[in-house]
């Protein structure tokens, strides 16, 4: 691996992985950072994501710089065509590429899961909102309801009963208009078990070990452990061993994560694959717990296998939100010495001040690394006290719940 201090990189991002670009800027000569902002009536907010942000050079024209850099980093999905086009033209690119279909097309993903011989939860595919309404109205079971691709329109929700779901379905009808009659919805069986998952780097036909796996509570936190292949729980590894067949066929060379439910009888069900950087906490943590992060990303772009080196055995964090940031600029204050452990999303910097850019309630993650889950949790809680912003929601109780999940995990074949 050649020295990287004279290398340059161009980042194409939707605006959620500014910190990952800033991490590359620590080691590289230049990092140009682009977020799409163009429209018939452009607004200023998107043009300012990453502005003056810790070593980044914010650019307004992606194509102006593709021939001026050593490699390109595209951390998110819905960019498959772009990644594949650039690779076909000979550019060195690290990004999800065509494999993103495994995450974005959930119907296709379930078919692949079944074809690979993995346990597959009962999944009902319902075309049109009216068919979904009728299915849920008649059902006596609870389901997770999902929609392909359009997470901004509908995130996964849990159908408990018709009375609870009807107002949400009315809202979906309003949001989707006449398209509601064409959209494909999924209603999936709710499995009873423990949720865990791997957070990996995939290179051509293998996971690069050591790797990380952990436990996450949505909106509440994550705690991960670094392991070698022989330490990685078999109930999780069975998923990755099957997935690598399709990832190899799709020429995948990037980060990916899995969400897995393990039942009492130790059957492993893939809930969702994350074919991109996992957000918010996992990808934030990876920038600090992986010592040679930039070298790994450069290797993914150039085709040179670089084994990740980890600084600690455990890592974790919590994500903070503020409803105020949905429509307003939000200044976030903290002591300078904590900067390394506070990872923003959709952010800019003005002078010495950090701001969340309007349009997203997820503000930042507070992370820590250490020699035990307890050490990680203690550091996260301590650092969280110093982060200040208007109407900032600090949900720290989830870390204690994760500790309880970790204790129970051994009954499911996961020794954490």
C-alpha cells in the first residue's frame, strides 16, 4: 500500500455520511465533497451540507472533478447506476453498486433469501394500498409493513391492530396519490427472538476479518464487538456464508451489515441487509474504531485487499435527534476535545460552530470504544452530557436495555 498523504478523493453523498468523508480528509491530500442540490428551484440547504467541514472541499459539480482525483467514494445506495458506470469507465470507485437491489427491492431480497436455502419469514406481497387495507383489516396477526425503495414516504411500521393502523394508511394514501393503486407493499411475519447482526467489509468473495457484530435498538443505541472468524457466532455466520454467494456474483466490494432475528430454536432469519454504510451509529463508530479506515476504503476502490485494524475490542454509541432541525438550522455545541467522538449527519460548519442543516431530525451520534461494553456505555453517557442543542433528545436508556439483551443472547447461541 502506497502512502496516501498525496492522494485525492471525490465523495458523492446524499448528505448523510459527511463524517466518513471528513475521516478520509485526515489522511489524504484533498477530499472533494459533493451532495446533489440541483432542481428546477434549488434551495440553499443542500448546497451547504459539508461546507467548511473539517478538511472537506465542498464542490457544486461532481463531474468537474472525476478526472482530477485518485479515487471516488460513494457511501450510500440509490447510486448503483452511477457506481457501475464509473467502474466501467475505469475509475477507481468504492461504493455499493448493483448489489443495492438486495436492500432496495425487498420482494427480490426475500426470493434470494429463500433460493439460498435460508429460513424465510412468511411474507405477503400486496399490490396497491386497498389490498393492504383489506389484508390488515381482516388479519388477527401482527405484521411488519414495508415498502420497496421509498423510505422517505413510508418507513417500516408495526401493524398491531386495525384501529391503530388505519390513520397511518390514510396518511399513506394522501402521500402517494394515484400511485397508491400500483405500489407493492410487504406484510411480514413478526418473529419472536433476539435481534443481532454483522457489520462487515466485503472484498470480492469474503468478509474481511476481524469484523464487528453487535446489538442495536432503533433510535436508542448500538454496542458492537470485534471478533476473528472463529469467534463470530455461528447463528449469524450462516447468514453471511449464504449471502456471500450472491454478493460475489454482484461483484460487491464494500461495507455491508445484516439485521438478523435468532429464534429460541437457534434458527436465523435475515430481516434486512444493509448494502451501504450502516447509519447512524455503526458507520460513525467504524471511522474511529478502524485504525486504518482510509487505507481500507482506498483498497476497496482500487481492488487491493486491506485487512482492517481495530483499536479496541468493543465500541458503541447513541444517536441524538431534534424535531427542531426538520425545518430550522440547529447549532450543536460541545467541548473541542470531544470532537472525535461526536459524529454529525447533514451538517455544516460556520467558523468554529457546527450546525445541523434543516431537513433531517437525526443530528449526531455520540460514540466510544473500550475494553468492555460497560466501559463503552460509561464513556458514551459521560460525553453525552456535554452535547448541547435546542430541543435535543438524548435517549440513553437504550444502552442499559442492550446490556440486558447481551446477557440473554447466550441462550440464542451468541456469546458476547
